[in-house]
């Protein structure tokens, strides 16, 4: 079980083709702050039919995109 599972489940339940979350929203959903390890864990999201599109450090946002399989 990944430390980001609550976030991955939230993303999957969202169901929209693409959406953006702020770092603050991610922390609230996941129960932990986003950190550099997020880059390692983000590949797990493919198991939930999504991928991380763009991470903006300036805006402090992450875009999630649905994978069309």
C-alpha cells in the first residue's frame, strides 16, 4: 500500500478526463504534504487509469489526466 493511495483513489473517483489540484488540496486528501518522493510514486497512478500530466512548482498545482486504454 502506497502512502498516496488516498490520493489515487480520490483521483479515480473524480472520473473527469483532466483536472487540477493544488498542493494544499493534495495534502488535505492524502493526509501528507507533497514532496520530492511524489515523483517516484506518481507511476502508481496508472493502476487507477490516470497519469500525472504537469506539475507546476510556480503555481503549486498538479494536473491529472485520464488514460484512454
